[in-house]
């Protein structure tokens, strides 16, 4: 798949920055879904007018893919916060069809299951605390989300 990424970044230049990409875009479905749901047009038609309906199942499948990949990477301390908080976003979208920030998704997830200590630790790290997230706690979040959204094979 080829495509282009267009954006305006803070700084003195008013020009749009355009980057052409030729590689596969692994998160295309959730990105399109978020852009359609919450995006704002800089000019012209709005996102709901130019981005077609995004299949819920495609967004869910993308999330399931990452949750399964991350199970093998749960000991990656550098990316633990990202994995845990993104898992919360995947969970909320799969359950309610709502996109939200990582922090909002984490608070929602804690309402669903307050025992998931990795979520509180990830939020603390995001605020600058030196909280440690144990790999087993990351796995517990990932497995909880997989189980909750029907992403585990039937026994």
C-alpha cells in the first residue's frame, strides 16, 4: 500500500509537511476510524464526508493482532506503558465502539477491573513517576483484554 502522510507541525513555517510512504501501514484501520470519528477538516469537507465507513471488525482485528504480538514482548520494559495503555484503548473500542485517549481508556479499564495493577502503574509512569511494571502484570492486562473481547481460542 502506498500513501502519504500530511501534517502541520509547530514552528515558524506555515507550510504543510508531506511524507510519501510506500510500506504497509500496520494501523491503517484504527487510524482511519479515529480520524473519521474525531478528526477535524482544515479545509473542505469533514472527515465523515471523505472517509468512508470503517469496518468495526477490521479495527478489532488490528487490536487483537497487537495484543497477541505483545504477549511475547511483555518483558519489554521500555514499551510496557505503551502496551498497557494501548490495550486499554483496544478494550474500550471493542466493548463500546469509542475512541479515546490512553489515559481516559486506562481510567475506563480500571472501572472494569480495578485489580489490573499495571494500568495504575502505567498511568503513574506517564505522569513521571518511577513506577515499575512487572512483565507478568503486563501479560495479565493483555490476557484480560483478549478474554474480554473474545480474542482467545475456545478451550
